[in-house]
């Protein structure tokens, strides 16, 4: 597994950080003035870029990095 956060855009890192803080997709979308669909898209792209299995793995990684 490869978890190079440097691959991520500023926006993707911001979303990952908020996920680490237990923000919901809906709350993140409101805070960033984006749609839920856009947030979910960033989430899926981030999972793919970091070669993670799923959203749970992304959140675990996010918590280990940002908390």
C-alpha cells in the first residue's frame, strides 16, 4: 500500500482532514460550498490515488495523519 499524501490536491487534503475530524459529507459540502456529489467524488479519487480499499481505510489513515 502506498499512502503518499503529497499526491493529493489542497482540496483533497482539506476534505481528508475534515473526515478525520468526523465531519459528514453533507457538513463538509456546506462548509466548502460544494455539492455532496463533489465531496464524494474527491473522496473516491483520494481512495484511488492512495491505493486504499474503501472509505473506512481513508478515514483511519486521515485520523492517523491529522489527529
